[in-house]
């Protein structure tokens, strides 16, 4: 099998050395070169023609974002950002994903030389994934882990008697790789009176707050990081914190957000299957489930559970997905009623939101 050829761009000689060691620990990856700044990288891209670029953010002569912007306009290619787990690092990384980066890898906060190798499986998986992804400008990972793969049962048993409570449509969205931009496309098209939206995006804890703030700035809806016990209201979107599962619960008078510190499900925390499972129990056929771009199959089972109780279910199509893992798994399993391109999903969600629950449920399987 042909190796994935990688060019490392980072102004730190130590990081370049350690990243090279990490990536070449994978027999399927070859580091073809390194560059200390974007201007050197520009020449080496022409010379070496790498499959994937790893790119630092803050570098001399030209910052990583400016370089990425130019690269995605002139020579689009898969890029994995290498950033720090700080508020500044999170904001810049999210901007890089807007510009077209496929994924990101966060540097350990301390003792770089001794702890970086612990993360080798993660960065290798992201680079291999990026090599097969479809890079793009602003749109119209899997972590190697030997821990047991748990289902949503580890957090919330499947309800035996799901039913609609409150009579209010609630949209639940799940996404992973490429999802930050896909979610932006959906939220930008939503009016301020849209039905409430709950979102699980696979993202580190330090990134979910800045991500919610970025989405709030580009949407007519009020977008926020979910808080435990927070009432779910129309015109609002709630994003799962990066370190906790998000559930939707009925408290006897209204739907609320519940945060759960249970184990990772499908090796993710937050997990999409947990969100969808909670929607089965508390929202029933009034729910609308959506799976956007992402690697793996988290959310496929939960989407099928929503479909089984009469809730409309959608997935993003392969052509518009950065990675068609999660939506593809759901579609192949028969868990989705419809498959749509990304730019058509928001309009379809609004149309479904105005469809009576009984009518939508009666069409399941047709």
C-alpha cells in the first residue's frame, strides 16, 4: 500500500523532530520533508508534492492562517493544524477549519519531548484520514484506542416507552471531522425563530466554548455551550461541552439540557449516540435527527432508534462531506429517511419542523 507522504511545517525544531518521529512510527506514513516557516513550505510543496501538510499556527515571516488561506485558494490540499490547547489556540484552529483545514491536533501543554509520543496514534490516525478527505475552501478522528468500545447503554438505557412530550419539535445534530464547518452552514441558514437545536460535535473541551461563540456570531439563532439544567427554547442552539455528554430530558414541564460525565461512548465524549438516545426517551417522534460529516459510526445506531419511533432522520451526502463515515454508516444501515447535500439540509429541517408529528411518523419507512 502506498504511504501517505507528509510535509511538516513548524517553526520549532523540537516539534519538527518529535512530529517526524511520531508520524514515522506508522508504517503507512512517510515524512518527506519539514519546513520552519510558510515561505520555505511553499517551495517544498512544489518540490515534494506531499499528500498531507501539518501546519503550525504562529510562525515567523507568515502566520499559519495567512498561509492556509493562500494555499486553499491556489493549491487546495489536506491540512492538519497543530495547535495549543488554549483559548487563543482554539479560536485560531476553528478559523483554520473555516479556511479549509481537514482536522487539528493539539500539542500537549507541557513536557513536550516526553509526552508527545503518547499521542502518536492520534496524530497518525488524523493524517491518514486527512489523506483521503476532500479539502475545500469555506464550505457552501478517529483516535486509536484500545479501551472497550461502549454503546449508549453505558450512559442511558434505551427507553421502553418513548413518546412525544411537550409537542415541540427539537432538532438534534451530530458531527465529527469536518463538522465545525458543516454545522456553520446549517446554522447560518436558520432564522431566529427556528426550532431549538441540540448539537454534539466531537471536539476537545477547550474548543467547545470558542466554537459555540463563533457559531453565535454567524447565526441569527442564539448559539451557546450547553449548561446542565438549561431550558431548551426556540431560536436557540445548544452545543455539547467537549468533555461531557449532552442529553435532552423532560423535567415535567419543559425540555432541558442535561450534562452527563459518564464514560466515552463509541470512544467519544460527547457522543452522538447518547444525544440521539436521550431524544428517543424525551422527545419521541417530535425529534428530528441529523448526521453530518465525520469519521467512524457514532450516531448511526441512535439515528436508527429515532427512525424506529417515527422521527424524521437525515444524513449529509457523500459528495458534500469531508468524511462520509458517520452519515455513510447510518445510510447503509437504513437509519436515515433522507440523504441530502449540505446546502439543502437547513431548508429541509425547517420544512420538517412544520410537519405535524403524526404525519411525519406515518411516513416512516415509505
